[in-house]
C-alpha cells in the first residue's frame, strides 16, 4: 500500500510547530510510521503486535 493510499494521524501530543513528530496509519495488516517533517521519505511498517509492544515499552519510559 502506498503512502498516498493511507490515512495518516499525528499524535495529539504533537505541537503546532511541526517539529519532531511522527505520523501513523493503521490497517488491519500493519501499522505504518513516517516522519511528519518529510513525508516524501519512505515509511516503515510494523505488525500490530510489534506496535503494541513498542507502545507498552514507550509508556513505561
């Protein structure tokens, strides 16, 4: 699936300055992640289980 076909969301914690933000797009098969400052660069994809593990890890930091 191309970046243009995905619906991207930025964190509600992101400021209006546009710096240091990531965007995610969720599909049934995967979570797609990209740098919101340069959306022309390739995004990376992680499994829903991998994303859940990352979010749990990040929440405890």
